[in-house]
C-alpha cells in the first residue's frame, strides 16, 4: 500500500505540475517520498483508482496497442518507478517532449530562440550553416565524443529547418514525386520535427546508413545521450513516415530512457502517451 500511496501522490502532483513553480517541485518530491504515509485507508484506494483511470485513458487516447498498454500498466503497478520516470520527463523544456507529427503541428511559424551553428569537433558536418538548439548541440558533441572513442565518426548532414525552408522542400518533393509519395517521407511545413531545432539527419540520409559503423553505434547507444530514432523500421502506420535510420531527435536522456524502458523504443508511442497524459484531467 505504501507504494500505491506514493503513486497516487505523484499522480496528483503530475496533474498539478503545470501550475506549480520551482517550490512546487520540492513539494512534489516530498510527496513522492511518501509524505502521506498514514494514507493506507479508503482515501488511498480512491486515489489509486483515479491514477489508474487516468493512466488507462491516456494509453487508450494515445492509441497504444493493447499488449504494450498492458505492460505499461503492469510496470505502473509494480512500484513508483514508472510515475517517477514520467515526472522526470516532464521537468524539462516542453519542446523536448512535444508531439510533432502529421496531425500535431508546431506553433505557427515557430522558430527556436537558441539556435546555434554547428562547428564540428568530435563530429563532422557536411556543410556550413547547420544549426541546432543549444542543448541539442551540446548533446551532439557529447554523443559524438563517445562514438569517436568506439571508432565511429558521426556526420551531421541536416539539422534545423525553418518553416519557409520546409515549405520549399516539401513543394519540390511533391513536384518530383507527387503528393502521396512525398507525404511518406517529407513533412508539410509546420509539421516537421526538423523545425524544432532538435533533430539531426546523420550520414548518407539513405538506408545504407543503417549498415554503417555510425548507424549501428547510434542505434545502440544514442538514447544514453538523449537521442531517439523517430521513424523506426516497420512503424510507418504509427509514425506516418517510412523508416529513416538516419533521423534522430534529441529528447533528453530522461525521455529517451522512458521511451526505451516503457514503450519498446518507439518514440511516437511515448510522445502520444505523454501528450494525452498532459492534456487529460
Ligand atoms: Zn530528418
């Protein structure tokens, strides 16, 4: 029952988190550590029901498949790790966890404020004027240094794209391949993860990247540095895009861990879940 009370306290704190300030964060932690140890009676049971009801609704609204939903619920039942890991994902910059897909655009003509030019270093760049948000640029440097130690040299080939650039790019693909084909591999302006300034396309930007030393290295190790494969093989029906072995989004180590641990490494599922969780009462 103690663990369940912890879960319930966290659940309540999670729903209030957006309204809380920094001081609230300390309160949340003390709640997570079992401030309400006496709550072993009826109240705890009701809160437990509220938490699992919200969890079930978020999983359902996020269209998480039944088998995966059951495993998430089982994990949440086992102890406080699931809710604590979820809260950790929700502490940072909201754009790191923001759902950006074919039906969830960025704010109108969104442009990140902290873009900086990539200069290479532990990684290579294929041209000048590649840009990322500051946190992602730092994380790329850290990951690339680790890859280098293992003999993999990462090459950044594409990164931030403005709304206007994506508009040109998408229009060109539609002209060349037709709209139906273009929609399978290119985002419409306003709907591209690249516009977040948190995404890197690595290497050759084609399927051969998966078989390279760098491609294998990032797939195995990227999440430890906060990088998550956005469009995995066999998930076009879920992500809306064909497999892109080269396209990684920086989500931060906490969310990357959460994606791997509870959602089989499928970023789209985890982001859909978090989106529904944050938007439900
Ligand atoms: Zn890409």
